[in-house]
């Protein structure tokens, strides 16, 4: 892709969809729509994992618009990997 604004726009839309996923998880838990109630660590982990792409998309958009698309994509990958590691350890400290 050669248009940083288009990549940033796409990233922000992807982040918005992930944010809506987090809202749906929270609403489903509050309204008892799961087969069984989720424990606090399970709920926290699911919400944090669904919000990870929101942060990654914001990093991608910012880096694409200020530096370059390549740096933005590298930043996106690093944030996703770091976010997955962090949410796994925050959701289940015994893991």
C-alpha cells in the first residue's frame, strides 16, 4: 500500500470493530447470555484481548501518518505480540 492515510483509516475502522467486540462481551456477561457465568479473570482476559487490536490500530495509524507505512506495520506487529503476552499474564497470573 502506498497511501498512509488509507492504511490509517482502515486501521481505525478495525480498531472500532474490536472495541465493539469488547462491548458485546461485557453486555453478554452482564445479561447472563453465556452458558455459564465467566469468572473475573476470564472476563478480564476476553475484554483485554478484544481491546488489544484497538491499541495496535491506533499505533499503526499514528506511525503511518507520521513516519511510514512500514514502520507502522512493524509497530502494529510488536503491539499485537506484546498485547497478547500481557493480556495472557494479566488475565491469569498463575499462567
